[in-house]
């Protein structure tokens, strides 16, 4: 069963992750940000 405390923890985690990803995106130039998608991600180990 999902408790209110668990939901609150997950909400805080979601907020932290959103701030992290938007902060990283802010560091990209617009053209790089528009590329987007998993197909532009670096290959593992490379």
C-alpha cells in the first residue's frame, strides 16, 4: 500500500529530478536542446 509519506517522498524526488534536468537543459544551446531524444544520447561506455 502506498502511504502518504511515500507519496510525499516521491513528490520531493520528482521535484529534485525536474530541477536537475531543467538546470542541465538550461546549459545547452537552443539548437542542441532541440535535437533531444534518446537517439542523441551518448552510447554507454563512449
